[in-house]
């Protein structure tokens, strides 16, 4: 009988492309992954990895076996879900992913609620951006993730995942206190032509949303300061530098020297919980979703 751990190692190499990447995901060393696959080669009497430059490539036999391993791992998860469902108690490990502001503004209350209501549940939290989070859930690295998208920048969600809307979050314009627009009741994109924007790095959902928001008004925003941490945004704004759009969720106290003005139309993002459809009956998942709903009210 083929060893499940060795099949898992092979499946990870196929999914992530390299032994090193598979080792990082599995929490092993690259040497340990290589040893697992070497044992699987001896077990199957088949060459599974071939040298290619400085790396390796999977043989046709390995690709076939990796595909089968994926099906086997899916069946194992279904069996684990069935056993946990039979026990009817949220127990075991629950790996949760979340983007930064939800990890700060939502998850502390969620984790505290789970600890209080389900003490046998071992919840682990990893901060991860939404696109990577959905992929990690689909691959089984995470059990559940909190993700978001903007109305003009939707997040693709794999068909293998279910999702539950949590809430909506609004973003406002942040300006230095010396800016001439700080006394306005609200701003429109046309008021901010020529502004020197700070934004999330290119490729992030928030970056794409900012660009699309102004493109929709026929404006090309000048993206001058590309920084991911909102604390850095605050520090720059307090020194009279730039303007920013910052969501309300997880927002810290507005520092001296910074003012907040609403934007019209109101920029709104949607928060979701996502999980694998095949794990929907798992008590740990249903418990986490229930606590999330309680906290988000």
C-alpha cells in the first residue's frame, strides 16, 4: 500500500513546482521532501523526479500519481470531516487566514469567541492577502480564510470554495491637516486630480481598486508612495505628504495633523469567509462561521 505521507509530498511538488516550495508549505526541509519522494520511487519502482538544470521536473508517471494523490487526499479529508461531524463537536486544528486589517479589526473578537465557546478547538491564524488566501484554502493549506474585494475589483474565488458574506467596509480620503480640501463635507474624484497618492503595492486588490476608481471617472491617479502598511500612510500624512484612501475596518486613531473626508460615490469593499465545499459539514467550520456572524453584527 502506498504511503499517504509520501503521496502528499509528491502532490505538493506537483502543485507548487519545486521541492523547496513544497517543503515550505508542508513545514518540512527540502531534504525531507526529497527523501519522501525517493522512498516513493523505491516503493513504486518508478522514476518520479528527473534533474533539469538546477531543479527537477516530474515525470509523466509522477504527474499521473500526483493527480491520483490529490483524489486520495480529498477522500481522506472527507473521511476526517465525517468523523468530526459524527462526534458533533468542534475539535482539532482550524487554520485560518486573513488579510491584515481584518486580522486586526475582526479576528481578535472571533478568536476570543471561539476560545470561549469551543475550548477544544485549536485555531491557528496566518496573515495572507486575499488572492493567496483563496488559493491556500483551495489547496487545503488553510481551512478558512477572511478575504475581501471591492465593487470594481472583484476577487476570483475557485469553484471548489463556498463563501459567506460577512459585512461591508467603507474607505475615506485621508489628507494632511494643511490640505485645502479638509473643510469639505465630502470629495469627488474630480476634486483630487493631480493629488499625490499613496497606495498599496502594485498587484494588490487595494491598488487595483484605487486605480479603477479613478479610471472610472476618467482620471489617471498619480501613484507616488507605494507602501503596504497604513501606519506608514499615517506617518507620511502627518508630515503633510500625500493623500490616501483608507478603509475603516481595523483603523487606528487618526493622528494629529491628519483629517478624514468622505468620498462620493462611497468606496465600499465586501468581506467574505471562504472554505472548501467538501468541509462545509465540519463542526469546526460551522462553529467559526457562527462566531464570525456574531462578531460582525
